[in-house]
C-alpha cells in the first residue's frame, strides 16, 4: 500500500460583475473581435469594491467542503495559491482559515503566479504523503483586476477575478498507476524570463503594488514548448500517453496557447476543458475553476485520468497527472 493524495471535491466562486469585451471597448482601443480572435476570451468576472481575495477563497472553499461532504473542522492544512493577497502579510490563507472557523493545523500562501495551483498541488501532495497532515484545502484565488493597468489594452483584456478550491485527503492506495489521487507532478522555473511577465512594484522595490506588465509575443513563444515538455515528463514517469487521458484541464490563459499545446501533444480536442471564454485568465484560480465547472456539469467523474498544466510569470510552469 502507498499513500496517495485524493481529491474529494471541488468548489468555485466568481464575482457577480461580468465585464464583456464590448464594455472594455468603451474605455480602451479594442473590440470584441480583436480580443476574441487573439485570446478566445468573451467576458470575465471582476471583484466588487471591498471584495477581497480571501473573500473569494472562503466562498470557493465552502463550496468544495460541501461537494466533498466533509466538515471544515476536519481540515488541518490550508494552502492558498495567489499573486494578489489581501495584505503583504499575513498570508491570505490564515484569513481563510479564520473565516472557515478552523483553529488547528497550518495555513500559508504559495506564490507561483499562474502555475500556483499546480505548484500548490505538488506541495500539498508531498506534505500529505509525508504524514504531516491528513486533509487539506488547496485554493487558487485571485483579484487580478487590482493590479491591471486599465489603459493598457494588451493586458487589461486578458485577466479576471475568481477562486477555485479542492479538498484533498491522504488515503491508502494499492501503489499502482491505477490508484486514485495525484500520480505525478513536475515543476519548473527559469528566472531569466522575469521581465517578460511581471508586476512593476512591490514592498522591497517601489513600496507600491504596481501593475502587471507583459511581453505577449515572448510569452506565447515560450508557452507551448514549456507546457508540452512537462506534460511529456508526466507521461514518461507514469507510462501513460495522451490517448490514455480522459480529460485535459489546462491553465486558461489564451485559447491559442491551449490549442497549440493540444495539437503538439496529439490530444483529442473533445477532451479539453475550456473556460477561458467566460472567465478570462484568473491566474492560480483558473485550473480549479475549470475543474469545478467540468465536475459540476458531469464531464469529469471519479476514476477519470486528468492532466493539469500551467505556465506563469517568472517563468514558472508545471504539470500534474491525477486520477479523480
């Protein structure tokens, strides 16, 4: 027998305000057609004034707990993947912890930008398998609208706000590739690419929050190669192939990047979960949001083999192969 980190349930939350491409076209030099052709995005959700990242995370966590049919008091680890925390410190995770009425265990934030959920899943998996904790909440939550330059049409059209969460439990499994749970994760980073996607502010540098800056063509150029490399690493580690996947749940950054990765890997487009059209790029929240949607509509079921992948600023990138 071996310990596996099994996903018991997923939940999500999106702010009520929806901003369409046509609405953005009223304030910046763009159009619905321009945005849709280049990104696949039609609309995104924007947090209300005073609605914090932790607020989104708490609501997603509550939905995940309900889906998993477990009590909040059974959680002894909370990891929040975010690049837009409520405060410089403390971690937004402890605010989520308090909001859920949990007083035991540990809670901390993890920062890997858009790769945050995959990095968080690998971290939670290691901690659960080590026996340090029994049941965890992994949350991706972002309010990227707070760090956008709303006069920059190359970035402000891409991002949205939201949160997704999963409940993960350490379980004994037979120790085979047919086990439920996290089967393998592969993480990478390369700081030489920092200035291609970054925020131009911070406590130690400018003492301001700053705005997101991106060299879109450079990011696109690297994305497909980096993404497919870590997915192939997952296949090599497990013996599975693209044809064995039931579902591919990629980071929802840009439809063209997703389509390019699917084509390069020879994946079946019918097995790809796409939510970027309705959510935009919600950074660390995008994968759990997409997972939540696909579970709720009946596509992803227990026993399905699912590949997650993401790439974010830094650059960071990673993959995770999970049997639900």
